[in-house]
C-alpha cells in the first residue's frame, strides 16, 4: 500500500505576491497550487492508494470562492482517478463558532465519492486499491468546545492546555485500542508535539506558551504503522519506530522557511506475515518558490555605497531569478542619501518579488536622568538605571552594595 502524506497547504497566503495578468490570481496562489499540482501528478503517475492530508487547507477559516474552487479541482482529479482523499481539519480550517461548518465539509455534504473529511476524532476504514486502511483522525481540538463546559469556565490558559493535552492523549489511546490488528493503521493528527522543532517564521509566535503540546510517547503507539502529522511547517521525523512524521508545509510561507525543503512523504506499507507489516517512507521535494535574503553592511568610510550593494546583488545573481528576494541594507545615517534606489531596484528586476529595507545606524548618546551616561561614575550610573527601572528602594540598596564591591574588585 502506497500513501502520500502532506499537510499545511495554506491556500490564500499572498504575501510577497502580485496579480498575474494572465489569470487574475495572485502569483502566490499560483505558487501554492503549482506545488499541489506536482503532488497530484505524482499520485496519478505512481497510482498511489491514498492521499492523506493532515490539515490547514486554507490560510483563513473563510477562504474565497476561487481558493475553494481551485482546491476542489485538485481533490477531484485524485478522487475521480480512484485515489481516496482524506482531509483532516486543522486549526486554520476551524470557524469561529462551534455551529459553523468548515470550508472542507462541503465534500461531506455533497457526499463526494472517495473523499473523507475528518472534523472529529474517529476511526475511518478506507477501501483502497491495495486493501483497507484504518485512519485514526485527531483533528485540531477546539478550545472553545472545552471552555463551553461548566467545569472548564474558570480555568486559566495553562489549565485549559493541560485539559486539551489529556483529551488528545485519551482519544489516541482509546482509538488505538479499537483498531483491527490485521489491517494497516495510521494516526493522522493536527497537533503540536513537544519534541518538534518549530520554524523561525510565523510559527514561532504561535507555539511558545500559547498551544497545548502533546508528548511524543503518547502518540507513538505500537498499534500504528505510521503517524502522519500536520501543523508544523518544518518537515521532520520525530521517531523511526513507529514513524512519527511532520510532512511540513507544501510551499514556503515566509522568510522563516527560506532554507526549508518543501514537499511530501511517500509511505509504503508491506505485509510481513500475520499482523506484521514493514513501513518505509521517503520525502519527495516540490519546486517551491525560492526565498532569498541578501544582507549588506555599509561601513561609514564607504565611498560609493550603491556600488557595494550592487556587488552584493551581483554575487547572488544566479539565485535571484524568479525568487522572492529580501535585500537588507545596514548603513550609517550619513550615507543614507547616497543610495541610488533606481539602480538597486533595477538590479533586482529578475526577481519574482523584491523588497528593500534599510537599517539606518544613527549615533545616539545614552542619557540617564539629566546627565549623559559618559559623565556618570559607574556606581552613579547603576543607581540612575535602577531608579529608571522603578526598582524598590530596599532592593536598590542591596544591588548597589553588590555593584560597589564588583567595581572595587575590578579596579583592584
């Protein structure tokens, strides 16, 4: 049995894009759809048995009709070719009210053949060309559903996250116990696992102290042949036995993913005897849009700062074509007016999209109170700083005593 595992499509991310005159669509939407087309083409060419999507089809909970149409076209190509498509609900797919439908539930409503939508924890037995596979679905759990319960109304964020962690753990364990050991079994979950490495981009803000993180040991259960994860954009393998894998996002979302390879996993499950199976998995990259950062630092004695910037751009010329480029120029304020914007932007014209930022270094004199810091003794400076930070007088006294001893020790 051959399965494609992918996640975090995020159709609708249009930063660093422009309108394509031929289609009227954002160039970034075209990028994401092209990556999905590569996956669909591979699935059809290799006759895979199941396309397993682990959440976040769109950037927002209310995608445009165009975004929904284009996603449905790709799903339909797979489904009509006899390849079942499993769609898990991620956090970006959830509406802002419990009673509202998700954008992907339309496939369920229309009873589209070969398409399965998992909006709640359950076991799905999916017939494929190579037999039946069991998929335990753990979509993103709604925090609002937990808070609506009477016993949860006064919980703080940490307590709520702990409850969600417990709910996920109990759900996975209960469903694992109900599996048929004679059939292949996959856990598909849109969760944050504590061992995962989070990317440096938009994900970093969302993950630190804001979300419940489940333990790897609570999902890497021997009942599963493969654990397919979504939510983290950086592809990674958290465990080999059983395999616990984040496929990562299919296309780069921002510069935090500049150096990340993008694509999908192909999972092969073969029978090895009674209730025994071997699993192998390989990553297949897609032709994701390249992101490129060029950092240039201009010294204050630079005679021609524009030439320095152009030389740095020329050094990356082979990578600039069709890339999304971010040029960061750091220079002293005295040289700011000597940069030729037209020449710089012209040098970047082969980029798909280019942005230029300037970090102007200005001379500043630190002042503490009414006197420049340079006129204060070290002890006076420490006292002035402690007062500026509104440190209590008792605490100030202790810190000043320690500071005085350190200063004297240094002088000696």
